[in-house]
C-alpha cells in the first residue's frame, strides 16, 4: 500500500469508498469530484491510500492561523473502504497527514469526531477537548441589531476574504470554510458574508439552507471585532429569513457559548460530535 497526493481521477475509486462509509448519502462520481475541487487548492492537503492500483481511503486536511495559538492543523475528513478497515489504513493516512501538518508549522491538530470514531482517535494519541453545543432559535425571535458602524457585504467566493484574517475560533475550527464550500463549491442555497468596520474586515458569516424549515449558520470574528460578535451572529442567522426556513441553528464550541448568548435567547443542547485534539 502507498500513501500519495490525491488526484481528481481518484474520485472514481472514491465513489466506491463513499458507498461503503457514507451509505446514508447517495453519491455520483461527479458529486465526489465537486466535493474535492476545494481539496485541490493550495491551502488544502489531500492524501489517498492506494493498494493494487485501487484507491481504498483518503484524508483531507489543512492549516489554519489563529490569533493566539499559532497555526493549527484541521483534519476535515477521513474515509477508508469498509472492506479494508482495521488493517492500519486509517492509521497510515493520519500519520502522513500529521507529518505534513508538522512541516507546515502546525502546533496541534483539531478534529470534529463522530462518537463512532472516538476510540479510533484515542488510539492515535488524541484526546477529547471540551464539548460542542447545538444552539437554535426561530429566526423571527433573533434580535435585529442595527448599527451603522458595521457594514455587511455578500461574497461570491470565500477566498475573497483576506488571507491575513485570523479568526478567534468562536466558531468551530474549519466550520466557516466548510459552510462556505457548501455554498460556493456545491451550489447549495446560502450566503457568504463579510463584515467590515471602518472599511476593514472584522468577521465573516455563512448561512446554508438545510431543508424547508432549517438553516445552519457559522460566524466568527477577528480579536479586534469581539465586541461586534453579537451583531455578526444576528445578521448571519437572520440572512436565512429570505427563504422558507423558520429556524436557524449552529454547532459551537462549549467554551464559546457565552459569546453567543448576547445575540439571542437560544435553545441549547449538547451536540452529538466530539472535539478531539493532539499536540504535535
């Protein structure tokens, strides 16, 4: 077995992988390709495991800057054909990704793990870090926060945001980029927003229509914009009122929950996924 960089032609084999690991979702080869167009950008890493000329697994990851904790590595997803699981494929993919992230100066790795994968990460030296919280409210109940000092701009591409922005990670790491990819790359119904104060970007938000009634939103700010976070959350979530959706929700780190309280009276419950981390 070899671990190498992924190529778009690997998506034919990855369709088979997804059919065994993401059986609750229906995929076509073209949809798999669409999901990987973002992986080809410079800021992403995409590795595949190949055995006997067939791709049997993949891992997608990136490096993200933070204001106070240097660079962090984000593992967005890992999939291994169920027929080759428990044979060390996932372990080798993670090991190669960790080596690359370390060379890119990442100091730690963050992962949003479903409960079924938690033991896998524990065996690789990762440990749980806090909890994730689901917040939700009726859109009409989210306060309208008007202020002329903060302007809202719709973006067509998430890459239109300056690379120098270092978000505070009040949102779950990588969730902003993932939501933007759903809108920009997968053409899901949604909006990508930039917020400015005195002509300078201070934050970003993405809202994505999930079904006829619900929309998911993600919002984050740079450290200098923390005092404006309730406004950014409100405007991002309320951007869903242009559709038939009636409620807006977000999944946020438990230690950021207090920052969201100021933007509405949310219904709160513990989220299913578990944040795990590892120091490099």
